[in-house]
C-alpha cells in the first residue's frame, strides 16, 4: 500500500516511500506537512549508471579496423563467417591466428543474422590481440579465408533474467530501513515493534479511512472498481492488513500479476526486470503507529493501497509490464529514463475520465497530502509524452510541481510502446505467458516462429466471430 503523504518510491528500490502529513492533530490533516523521502528511484538509477560507466579506451582505426592499443598490442573484436561449411575452413582461419601469434581472449559462435548461400550459418566472434605492426596484414589474411570480416566495438549488454526462476538473482537491495540499526526509524526505541509485533491498528485505521474517504472524488474508476473487490474478497478493511498470498492470488486471476515479498528496496534495474514477468516486488515493512501518515520508504500501505488495485486492471497491467520489457538489456542511461518514466506514470500519473482529471499513480493514491495537491490548481499539469516525462526533473523532498496526464491507459500504452521501440538494442523481447519466460527475438527465424503463434491466435478469434455471426 502506498504511504500516505510521501508518494515517493525511493529511486533506489523503485517504489515510493509515501510521506504524509504529521497527523498528530486534525489541523495537520487539513494542512499536511511534507516529510522528505529517503531517496528516489531515479536518483538511484542515476547512481547505478555513474557507478557502472567505465571510461572506454579511445578506439583507433586503421583502414576501418576498430581496435584498442595497449603497450604495442592491438586488441580488437573480430567477426567473420567461414567460406563453406567444411571443417578445413575453420582450420585455415585459425591458422592465421597461430601464424601471427594472436592471443585469443574470448571465442564464441552465434547464429548468423544474414546467412548466405554456400556459407556457414554460424558467425564467429573472437576477441583477440596481435602486435600493432601486424594488424593490417593480419586482417588481410583473415579476409582471404573468411567472409564478412569486420571489427567493431562489442556492445556489452547487462545480464537480465530469461526465466521467472531467475528473478532469484534480481536481489540487489539498495536499502533496508531497519529499526534495529537506523536511529531515524520511528520504531527504533520500540522494542515490541523491533520484535515484529507492532501495534499497527491505530496507524493503519487512520491511513485507511483517510484515504478511502478521498478515493470516490480523486481516484480513477479502475482503482475504485478493484478496491471494492479487494475489500470483498481479500480482507481489505481498516482493521486488517491483507495477506500477500491472498492478494497475489487475486491479481493472478485478474491480470496474471503476482506479488513477491522482498526484504527492502531493490535496484531500479532488478525491480523493472521483475515487471517484465508480471511480478511485483512488494515490501513487507509496515509504518510505525507513531507516524501513520509518513513512511521513510515504501511500506505495505503504499503497496497494497496504491499499487495492487491498479495492477488488477488489464490495460494498466500491460502498461507496467511493457516498462519492464523495455528495461531488459537496456543501458544504464535508458534505465534512468525508464525509472523517471515509471515515476511520472505508475507512481504519480494522472488521467482524464469523462473530462475530469483523476489520479492513478500509486504514490498519489497512498498519499493523503499529495493526492489533494495533485488535483488542485497549484501544480502544472502536462499532456503525457514519454520523451518529456523520461527526462523531467522530479522532486522527492516535496510534492511534485509537474504531473503528466494521460488521455487513457490505452493511449499511454501506445505512446510507451512507441518510445520503447526507439531504445537501441540488438534484439527485441517477447514474454511467453505459457512458460513464464522471455523470448529473445534476434533473428528472422525466431520472429517467424513467433508470427506463427500469432496467426494461430488470430484463427481462433476469427473462428469465434464466425460462430457468433
């Protein structure tokens, strides 16, 4: 459940530590004081990018040969195909490496992206080094026994999970707000709370009833519809914290999403990768009773009140998964942009319904103070444009001065897919819901097989139309 006042999903872990008003008095409820968030998801993604960015040695080229030079040695990434499929062709190619005393660092074969008649269907990639003075002759010799010889910088792609079971490897915690260690934690001096038996009733009741009173006038219809069902079937009420297992079962039946408990805030890359599998990483922390309207990081209120109802809508669920799919193998720079895009949509998005602006972002729907602020005349509201939202400066120490409003979830989904299609990757990805795996579309054969599956589904729909008619 999103936290009431702070709608911030820490950039580091990628959800919003919703900070709310101070709520000691009724006056505080009417004029909430914003308490700064711990750290936002975009800032975390930016730090990841800076930490991962290694200065590449300047590549020099001689006659279109791309290589690095170090201590009189040329280090290069070489691609080539064999002339014919005979084993002797491979022997001749590697005889050249032996002749020039080339040191091979890495060797692998890949399916050729442009197979030719009479040539091998495999492409060879070799990272090697030779004496700089021999480089031109070495390349010429390789070209005499091989085809399509080229040297280039090897694009280094970040690892990403291909199977849902590999999400176990997406466990890079950015922070864990620990009441045993953090002096700023409101439960630091509460021994019962630190033993995981907190008195949560008063805090949760205040959060739940306050936000629920605002939903009819401020929340989008998709949230209202799902919230009603969650109260009916999953034990949502002011006196109970729903079990994640029940919530996960509800979501899976509605949209295929499932909730996965996590010990703290995940890195932006790991959190987004989980969305690609329709898995929502959910914190289990619950705010302390002394601070019902503020949480320094995303807690159960933020997750269960803000995120879960929206993930029960099919179009919004697809929108969330599309952001996750776009992140797989993306550069650190693109991860930062996708994190920012997530911030201004899934966390703080607005939409139009019957000509009236409503909130759908989890950070807003779990934040009493910012929910009111977002729909007031104070902030600037702009039409949703992924290119603009992806680079828009954000606030995690105060309410957002700018929000983006979508015409509809379908329109937002279409715009997002157009944006994602321009992210430069040497492949595309497709989620297989039957095997819960990511299919890499990096050659025509795979795309053709995928199209066959689409044709089968289209035939089924055509048959259904014929039956109706």
